[in-house]
C-alpha cells in the first residue's frame, strides 16, 4: 500500500539529535495512490537504538544541517494545502496542543521570477522539478529588460532568476537559489553538503555557467551593428566555449551516470548553445557527449523546461 521513510535511508546518522534541545524524528508517509487514514496517537513505527562498532570521526550536524534542531513545519508537498491539513488534525481528534502547534504555520509559496529562454533560470527550474518542489515554488514570468523590472523581481541588477521567499526576502543569482532550494528539499541532495564532492559539483556548475556567460556575450555582441563588433572578443569567447565543452566531455566520460547540480549546469549550457549558437557545432567533435546530452534531455525536468522556438 505504501511505505514509511525516515530521512534518506530509514536510519539516522550518528549524533543526530545531540544538539541542544534535541531534534524531532520526522517520519515520511507515502501512500502510492492508495488513500488511508492515520488516527492521532496511532503507533506506526518505533525507533531502535544500536551501538556503533567504532567511534565516528564526526557527529551529524557538526558542520551545519537542514534537519538538526528543525522545528515543527509542514513539508513542501503539504504547504499548498496547509489549511486543509490543520482541519484534518482537528477532525481526526488530535489533542489541542497538536492543533495549536500547527496554527501559527503560514502557508506561503515561494516565487521564482524567470524567463523561459534564460538558461540560468532553466537550471533552477530543472532542480525544482527534480526535487518535486513544484507546489512550493510558483513560477512567475518576468522580463528583466522591462521598466521597473528590478523592483518587481527583487534584484537590483534586473536579472533573472530571482527567488522571493515566503518572508518577502529575495535571493539571486542561480547558484545561490539552487543551493537554497537544494537545502529545502527532502531526499538526496544535488549539491553535496561538504567535502571534496561539494567542491567538485560547485566547480562543475561554475564551468557550465562560465560557458553560458561566454555564449550570452557572443549573442549580445552579434546584435550590435557589424561595424561595432569586436572580433577579438568574439574569438576569445568562442575559444572559451570550445575549451569548456571539451572539459565537459572529459568529465562526463569519467562518470556517465552521475547526476547532480554540476551535470544540470552542463546540460543547460549545451542546450543554450543549441538554442542560440547552433553554428558553433559542439556536437560534431563530441559524439559521446551528444549521446549523454540526449539522455539528459529526455528527463522530464529538461523536457518541461525546453526553451520555446
């Protein structure tokens, strides 16, 4: 009928809850499309404490955690139906202290200001879909070139994407937004929280974004009058793009099955080259990378965010 899940793998890491005040153990219930009812106070699981075979080098949450010490709040999937959730608690016979704990929960949805053709915004939109955050993030189309766009989207640079949080604060640009949303999501993170894996993914994201920076510069340069274009800079940006794609091909060949924020950035960069600069022909010299890109493009998250013709 369904399954119970505790955090990522059904167990808690050493040291979880050892911070001041302890931490709540959150049980996720998935029904697999089969309706069911849980009564207040109904036992559904138990915690089993086991001794470690050896002392761990570090305790969970020692370098920051999205779960350690987390207060009572609705999951992303329930936020859009928060009022119904509270009504359900009352109808189920939950005690007043439980219902009261949920009364102060404000049901808000974050807003992502984006352009359908922005590859930076596409990176964020792909991450939202991969993490199942569609109900927690409202997509709001915005023209960053429009008058007063900066105040509307909450970015003084008048660029997209920009994320408006439920408290009215704004985050930008895409790497910051992606990391924030990755921390808010349940499940396996797309950006490692620490260690060498984190720096590798951040470097890969920087490479993908750097290719986009050079590609966007080429596009904007091509829109200037021909007599005002700089051949020097066009050659420099083109060379940077080709070197970057060569590096992407090398990285993908080393681990074709990896999927993280860096790989998302890679695919968004390649997609933008196809969209705006098809004459650069990154595909011809890289048949293996092309096969990987086609597999990535078939994912729902990429298919739903393909830029319009």
